[in-house]
C-alpha cells in the first residue's frame, strides 16, 4: 500500500506564520487594556474610548482589507508588509508616549490636556497597518500551501492564538511592573520591531503568483477600480446585505470582549488583571479547536453558525445571575486559590462561551458565504467576509461604552445603583436577533433554491 505523502510547506510559509505571531502578540498585548488606557490614564469618556477602539481601530482593520489587499497584490507582499510594520511600530510608539511628548508639543497645561489628536493618529497608523498585514499573510499562506490549504490555514489560525496568548502573558508582567503605557512601549512596539526584522531580512515574496487557475476558475489580480466597483456589486445583492447585517449582530456580542467587558471588570475590581480574564478566549481555542471542528463538521453551516451564536448569547445572559443571587456583585470568593469578584467568575464563563461560539460559527461563515454567492462570483463575495466584523465593531464598540455610561457610570455619579441586568439583556437580545435573522434568511434562501 502506498503511504500518504506528508504535507510539506516552503520556508516562506513558516516565515509568514512567524510574522503573524509577532504581529498578533503586539496587538493582543494591548487589546484588553486599550479602552482602560484611554479612559483611566488619558481621561476619555467610556463612550469615546469604545468609539476609538471599536469604530475607528477595528473598523479600519476589518474594513480596509477590501482595498489594501488589492494594493498589496499590485505592489507586492514584501513591500506592503514592510510599510505596514513601520506604521504599526510608530503607531504603538506614539500611543505609549503621548503623556510624555504631547503636553510639550501642544503647549497644554497639565489640567487641560486633550490627547485626542495623538491618539487618533496612533490608532489610524495601527488600524491601517493591521489592515495591510491581514491580506498579505493570508495571501502568502494560500499561495504556499498548495493542495494542503486546509492544513495550512489550520496552522495559521493556531499561530494567531499562540500569538494572542504570548502577547497577553507578556503584557501582564510589563503592566504590573511598569504601568499601562508600558504595554505599548515595551510589549507591542518590541514585538512589532522583531516582526519588521523578519519581514526585511527573512521573508521572501511567495513563489506562486495569484494569476492562474483555482478550483477550475480563472483567478486574476484586481485593479483598485475593480475592487471599488466590487463593493457596489456585492451591496447590490440585498439578500447578501441582509445576511451580512445578521452576522454583524453576532459580532456585536464578540467585540464587547474588548469594549464593555474591560470596563465592567474594572468596575467590579479596580485592579482586575483584564488580560488574564480575556486569556480564557485564546486558551479555549488552542485547546478545543480540533474537538469543536470534529463535532460540527457534519452539521450544515447554518446550524453550526446558529448554535455558535446561541452559545455566545447564553454566555452573555449568565452575567445576569450574580445580580440576582448576590446583593453585591463585587463580593469576593476564592477560585483556585485566587480571590476574585463573584461577577468575575461568571464573566470568565462568558468569555469562554465566546471562544466556543467563535469556533463553531466563524469558520462556517466563510463556507456559507461561498455557498450562497452567485456562481462565478464566489471570490468576490468571500472578499467581503470580514465586513460583518467591521459593521459589528463600528457600531458595537460605542454601544458597549454607551451602555456602561448610561447604566453604570451615570447612576453612580447620581448616587444611584447601577442597572446591570439591562446591559446584559440588551447584548443578549442582539444575539437572539442574529439567530432569528439567520434562521429566516436560510429558509428563504432554501425556498428560492428549490
């Protein structure tokens, strides 16, 4: 009997994964504390902090690849990655040092300093830089994986989460030793600098060009004009737009991991190690991705997505229970030798549920989009698979901040009790709307197919 040929990947494949690891480590070093940094250190309101983090930063990262991917194809991945890492380096460097340099540059007095301008500049650099990295690395993985594309992207997805774990772990020790700004200066900036060195001295342009045959279809590089016109083609399909909105409601829930949840954790525990709480997300994915993949592989995509959204929604609803069971949700209990607020335990379960929901839903969303796309336009439609993340981030980020402001910060300032239940009820309701919309859409689609 012939033995199966072992998958072999070229050096560029592993170099691309190494670059992704350092870029993700840099991002996740600061991700859990971005809104906390903007609010507690720079004095911004919760609503504005979540707008900057969700709408501006995540919006750029997930919306701009539609254009940046086209430009990367035209000018080459190596050039594009070099530019993106330079942008990321200066973005993180500016963000971590605004308190040192901005007062002198702006001439502001200590009591009247407004950090909006340098923060927006830093976020734009980080967002645009991140939007270039995504299509370059994903494109390299695709071009160098050959017939082992499924395994290649599986390794790529695992590397992303290893980078996430690494970044959060390093961030904890730097933050506790040197303070919040040091996360950007000594964690994110250093990780990005190492990644830049790998890009400049080790990374090579993928051997395989994008022109050619793929899945029996002719694949050609897009011009910038074609990429922009593609937006109108996709958005002209109202059914697909409806699907994007339905999936965006799911991402409304997920983006609260970096907007509402950090604010809430610091409310119940002013010294909460937010990065350790959110570490539950990548740890769950690294440990259980293979198991979840095997569990859902025989399900239809829509069933897997529905249940993924359902698990995440149920996790959000769990946060209501400490309010019902305890008069003080900041009441501390012992967990594995650590003393944490009771509400923090429920939040850990909620964060873990997000990981399970992501593992069940996210990969199948791409499969589902490929399935419902018009024949011959699968590539075009899959290029907009990240659009729901952008929509969910742009609208969902400020939503988390607004809920925190209205139902926690404002009541406390007025000497009243916060209304925790309505916060989690609203978030969970969006999850239920996503499930209902997806079920309705699938039934209408199935009827049309018949």
